[in-house]
C-alpha cells in the first residue's frame, strides 16, 4: 500500500472523495505554507565549487543519478538547470522486481527515490550538478530521511555511472566536510553499479503539474526559488519536462 507523504499531519495524497471534503482545508494550508518560512529554504546554503571535476570529454550527453528525498523536488530543481536535457524520476539501489512506488514506500527494497539527469557536459559539468545537489536540492546531513519523509528510500545517495563520477563525488564530499560547510557531517552514500528504473508517468513532472499541492509549496518550490537565487546563470525559466522530451523522440 502506498504510504502518503505527510505535511503537518495531513496526508500528501487523498482519495477523490477526501479531496472534495477537504478542498477548503487544503487551500488554507497552502496559504499558510506560502506565508511560512519553509524548512527547505532554511537548509539552503552557499557552498564552494568542487576542486575536483570530471575530465574533459567529447561526449554530447552524459548521465548522473542522484537521490535526495522525494523525487518530485529533486526532479523539479534539475529540470530548471541550464544544460540539463532531461530529468526522470525513478528508483535506484534495488532490483527491477521491486521498482514500484508502493513497494519502495515500505523502505525494505533497497531502492532510493532517485532522479536520472541527462546533461550536456559542454554546458554544465558533473561537479556543478553536485554543487546544486548539495546546496539546493536536499540536505545531505539528514540520515535516511529528508524533511517530513523518513526511511531508507529517502536517503541521500549518489549512484555514479563511471569511476570518474565516483572519484569526483568522493572528493567533493571530503572537501565539504573538511571545510565544515554544514553543521553536521555529510551522510550521502556513494553507491556504484546500481541500475536506475524510471517511475510511472504519474510521478513525472509532478512539481510543474501540481504547483499548488501543499507538499510541493512547502517543501519543493523553495528549492527551485533557491536555485534561481543562488545560481542565476544556471537557472532556466522553462523546465525541461519528461513529457516534452518524450514527445520529441
């Protein structure tokens, strides 16, 4: 059974009948969230760029797979990053047989909600993606949770596609820890040799399609705003959506 995400004790997803009866309450909650100081915004901080990055490549496209809590917010952030050509929500860390939302939500599959980011390395580097990941997309000091969501499926994890990516990730984590950028140690795991499994279409482009959802308003929209504020040169106004990319292929 799918476990609902919770905001202030209110379930993230509701049955259709429940939506009708609680519509007014949701609107009120969304209004409160808009005027509150979201925890996601409080977690954002300026961090130094990585001293170690991927070696130059002639490839026109590369892939990064990152996990940082609910994939809606992580996907939403990277869809607004210039140089990213696609960002797909899914799972990594477990097997194909258990790569489904209802099963992953139990926290027993080994999967983490993840995002597969396809990018042009001539426009943005792997190291720069990690800088956004650590500073804006999530809090790398939270162990097996992120904001209101708890469980290993919400862990902070990097799934490197190459040995070079693993090297860059390890060096950057060490750099940030040594600089004491965060108040606590980074708990991000580096998990190589894991397969990514895309999630069903319902979860794709969720932030863009449901910007008034209270969970999105409180937890995820501040991340996109933080991207725009902290990395204006890398921010793109129009997100690159999975549906749009699929329509052109």
